[in-house]
């Protein structure tokens, strides 16, 4: 006769249950105890269990030695941390009393509740980090409304802009990241407790009360969805993924700026490392860590989608014990990347002279010259485009003839020749000269003038970037208020939960 293997089989215990036990202690112990307290208070308030039993349970929960629990190792005597705590609770107040705590609940709704409690806390920390990064960008932008820099398209010099315009672009993107993460937080911060296994219970429980005690902003109403849905996770991971794509792209730009070839950016000494062999090296490794951590967070977020994709719409382990550490790591790495990035940028210094110099090179102002031709001559832009292209070719030939690099166009260098070269180009393209005055040609080639006339909404003109900065500061203030409210909500609810438990026991003591 074949002998049956007792639970847990060694391979199952080693490869699954022991790992899950350690993860649960590290990530969910506090939340699990708080859920027990909230549920006990609600059961007593509704008269489902006696206040005497509830108080015994609450005192036992309060007396749990957290350090001993964290030090415990999985030994197979119970299935998971939930049953381990139930065992400890039974030791303190008796099996009959401890068993009453599990009235009108299931591990299913308990698990999803503690997952959401952990996720909301981690998302709030990430939101804080993204807001800090945006603040660092806005602080830098406020100092550089007049600083002209080259803007790039397809990695090539394109047009002049300002450093403020460039940094405000990143800040605007981060504002959308904040909004996405806020929505993910709000949808995660709904209580599934009371959904029980999947169909609620026949007991007259108060789901709104446990939601309130645990700091949730509402109830995940449909009990089937409360247990089965994973969109609270995937929405959060989607927001994390988008944010980390943005952070990674920004970090790559600043890494290029910090190269000797660009020479646009210098990091504070606290964020560079030396070489063990090359004494001259000043490696911007902090930005490399930003990029690497953002990539790790992105990969983690994507892995969550992979795990839950094509799983049944119900209670399945795929969305539970093995998945939750992936969620935690993704948000943690995203926060680390973003917080580090904010600190690096807050103390970074831009090489303003080099930026201004490069904003005058590579013919990147000549779009404005084509625009000036359109305005003064009434020509189609495509025609003006051809004239200016011919002008650039002629100017390059002149610069090469005097042995000046063709990418070193500077207003002062060609000021005298620019108008003549433009007229030659016009005759080549349209068979006649232009009425464009020399001073207009000169202004059109000046990067400061180029930037100054681009004052339409979203443009780089200093007046417009100052307006945009004010708008971003207003968004920043609104987001700070949103964050303050949620941060206080989570802090206050812990005190309220303890107060509710204490009041219940005090009332019961007075009655007896």
C-alpha cells in the first residue's frame, strides 16, 4: 500500500511555503495585525462576538512580540503567517476565543486587504519621490529662463531653446506621472475586507467601519471583484512603468550632458566616483544608478503583467504570495531611482557658457531666418526653406575656405557676409534678391532673438517659461495638498484604530 506524504511535502515547504513565510513577515506583518484589530472591533460593535471575547483578542494582539515573530522560521507546523499568528493568538487567549476572530472573513479578503495596505504606502512614498524630482527640476528652471541652449532632434542640434524650457518639459511629464500614480493610489485604497471568500457573509458586518478603521477611502464594493480583480495592481504597475520610462530617458540625457564631449553638466562631488586605475576619472555613477534602478523597476512592473496575464478571474495564487514581492520591488526600485535623481539634480551645475556657445553653432537658428523671409517677402515657407538651405551651403563653403569648422557658425563671424550670402542664395532659388534688411538677417541668426519671439503657449520665450513655471508651481501646491491629506490619513488611522480598540476594552471593563 502506497504511503501518503504528509503536508507540507519537503519540496513544497522549501520552495514555496518557507519563502512565502519570510516575504509575509517582511512585507505584511503589521498590516495583518491591524486587520485583525479592525475586524475584532467591528465584530464587537455589531454584536457578532461579545465585547469580552473581543477585548481578550485585542489584548492578545497588542501583546504580540513582533521581534519574536520576525525571528521565527518556517517549520511546517502551520501553512503560512496567517495561521502562525492564529496559533500564537490561541496560545494567548484560548482556541475558542481566538477562533471567534475568524467569523465573517476569509484569508481571501484578508490577503487582498493587506496587499492593498502595503501597496498604498509604497505608492505614497513613490509619489513623494516623483514630486521631489519635479521640484528639483522646477528649482533649476527658475534660475535659467534666459539661458540659451541647443535643443536636439534625432540626436542632432536642431534649434535654440532655453534651459528653463527644457527642464519645464521634464517637469510637465512628471506632473502627469504624479497624476497617474495618484489615481493608482486612490483605486488601491479601497477596502476589500468583508468580501470573505468571494460572496460576503450572512453576518451583519459593517464593511464601511473596517474600511474607516484601516484608513481606506472607501469600499471595493462588488465582493467578486474585490477578491478577483487585479487591476488595482496592474494600474499601479502601469503608472510605475510609464514613470520609469520617463525617468530613464531623462537620466540618459543628463548622462550625455555630463560627458567631456558635451561638457554641459557637472555633478556634485558627492555623486561621482573615481577610477581604481585612472586618476583623472570623474565618473557620474549616480546617474548610471538612476538609469539602472529605473530599468529594474520597469522590468519588475512588466513582470507583474506577465504573471497575471491569462489567469482566471477568481481567487488564484498567481496574484498573491509569489507575485507580491515583485510588486514591492518594482515600487521600491522606482522610488530609489527617483529619489536619487532628485538629489543629484538639486546640486548639479550647468556649464552656461558652453550651452550658450553651442546654441549659436550648427546653423540651428536658421528656422527663424526662413520665417523672417516668409513674413517680409510673402513667400511660401517651402520656398523660404530652399533659400535658407542654399544660404547654409554657401556659408559652409565660406567657413571652410577660411578654415573655420562648418559647425562653428557664430553671429559675429558672419555678420557682415550673411546678408550678401542670403541674397546670392535667393537669386539661385527664385531668380531675384530679397528686400529683407541686414539687421533682420542678423537678428534672425541670434539665438536670444530666436528664443524671444517664440512666445506662444508652451514656447521657450522667457515670459512664457515664467508663466509655465507659475502653472507648474500651482500644480505642485495642489499635489502637495493631495499628498499631505493622504499621508495624514494613513498616520491618523493608526491612532484611530488603537483608540477604537482601547475604547472598546475600556467600555467592557466598566460594564464588568
